[in-house]
C-alpha cells in the first residue's frame, strides 16, 4: 500500500525528476504497483505537454 501511495504522490507532484523512479517499478510483480506507476507516468507526461497559465487574482 505504501508503494502504491508513493507512486500516486510522485505523479501528483508533477515534477519529472520522479520519472526515473517510477519507470523502475513499471514492471513490478504487484499489479497495483505497476499500474500506479503507469498512471503516474501518464500524468507526468500530460503535465509536461500542457501550457499551464496561472492567473493572479
């Protein structure tokens, strides 16, 4: 459970420095781990492909 939550957190942070760590576990024997890493990698790729504009209020 901890590794699953860690993978989700690394993806949610949105920093690509986590990519190499997530890639290490993409083929983990535990499906919940490998799938969590896959989702996190997909999210990181999506974040990097977007141009986020934050408006100041």
